[in-house]
């Protein structure tokens, strides 16, 4: 137990979501008005239970939960981190500065969805009173933990403002998202782009077709164990080709394939009857999230087909409103994605380092503003009346 927030709540640190159960956890998410698939018990528990995000991998689950009697009234997905891998908001320089001054930066407290740079709620609560108590408990927990810092990554805008009001430092980032303007089909979307960009996309798709590659979109409910194992093989191979260690293992993909199939779509590329590449996207009722990609045979432009064009076609046919393309990638603008600002919140226990980081973030924010202005000058969509 940690210090109790007033007046009738109690708090508890939970290291295993199995102790809460899917119905209770998902009920809290729905009561909070959120349907983000990455907050589902099935997704988070799969990360923990398969060892992808666990104490052994440097992601020790330490969820802060708020209880009113026997009712789960609030929760924060919270981890004790012994490194900064898999976060996509980079604080390696901060950790290095601590080390050079003889201070310990790790472990730190991190509220995030592991390996998932997707904006979403971080303060799950049944009502405003519970949310206020949860935030107070989170900040007190960080202050009393003896750890170097607390980081809340990719919170929703309303939460970011609330965290800032309570003294946390804000950091901006940039992602690229696509919005469905009610396109009739993929060709109608292409017609909305300026001539050079739609010409390039058609050329890229033609290269894939002329290479003899066929694509099939497989909903999670229809994916076989063979499909999932092939995808996991592609994913791991591509990580290793970039001299990186895969964060996720085959057991994780099999688990979410079984437990949350309605949120998943595989795109599998085949040539001569054999699968050669695949991508996996996650979706809610209105938003598709680009996540993972891999190949065992290289075909020019196949990455764009599997990770962008096929998912875009799916968004249009299913009436999904948004496609969040994931971290980084200015190349996405040429494919109809536009820059949007993301937020993260940070608290450092050491006053001198907190002051130095605050000054750094102010300079960085000015740079982000300039970068956003430059990006908006290169809109991919054609002007009204242009051919």
C-alpha cells in the first residue's frame, strides 16, 4: 500500500493484471469512455505474460490502481523501467547527464503502453473525482518512490493539460496521421493528392504488381496459427536486419490473435504461392494504427503496399476515420499523412536537473514549432481547382 488519497479511495500497486481480470479492467476503460485497443486487458496482459514487457525485460509492471470499496475506480498503466528502450520519446541524454554526475537515472517510473507510440488515456477513471484522486496519488507516489523521475508518454490532450497544471514539464513530438474525408474508394483518395504524388503512388503499386506479388488482407478472426507464425518470423527478421533485437515474441502475436482478433488485420504478400512479407495493423471502431512490418524476400515498394496502401484501402472500405502511422517518417506525407503534435509529461526529482531539462524542453519546443511550420508548407493535397 502507498499513502491513501482522500476521502474514501484506497490505492494499490498491481504487478499482474491477472489479479484484476479482463472484465473489471475493460469495464474501467469503457466507463472512462475509451475504446483504445492498446488499453485492453488482452493486449497489456499478453505483453506481460509472454515476457515482452516484464521485470526481466526491464519493464516491471507496477500499475497504480484506485479503489472505492471493491470497485476499481481508476488506474494508471505504470512501469518501473531499467532502461529507455521501446518508448519512442527519447531521454537517453538525460540518463547520460545523470551518470556523468554520479547519479542514478534508472530505474524510473513510466506511464505508457510498451512499444506503442500511440496517443491515448493514461489516467483511467470512472469519473472526475476519481481522476483527480488518481492524479494526486500518482504524483505523490512518484515523489515518495525514491526514483529519479516520472514520465507520462502520449497522453490525451486533456490529460496533458492536467499534468502540466500539476507541475509536470511538457515535451512535444511529431507524428503523421491520415484522415478519411469520406473517400469513395482508393482512387478517389488518390485524386485528392497533387499530381506528382498520386503518380508516384501508382508507380509504386505497379512495381509490386509487376513483380508478381499478390496481397491478401486477413482479419484477425480468420488468421490461422500459420499466418501468425509467418508474420512473427517476418517481424523478427526485419528487426535483426537492422541489427536490433525484436521487442515482441511469437507467443505475444499468437496470444493477441486469439484474445482480441476483432482489433487486428494482417496484410500478407505472396509470390508464386508462397508468403514473402506481412504487416500487422490494429484498429478500433474508427481508427487504424500502423504497427509492425517484416519481409523475408525484398521486393521494391512492397513495404509501402503492405504498411500503407492496403491499410488505407481497408480504412476507406470500412469507413474508419483515422490512420495513425506510428512514430517518425516524413515520407508518410507523400502518401497523404499530415503532421500532428504529440505530447509527453515529465517530472524529475532532482531540482537542478529538472531546471536544466525545463530549459532544454523550451528550446526543443521552439524547434518543433518551426519544424511543424515547414511541414505544413509541403501539403500533399492539391489546391482547389488543380488537376
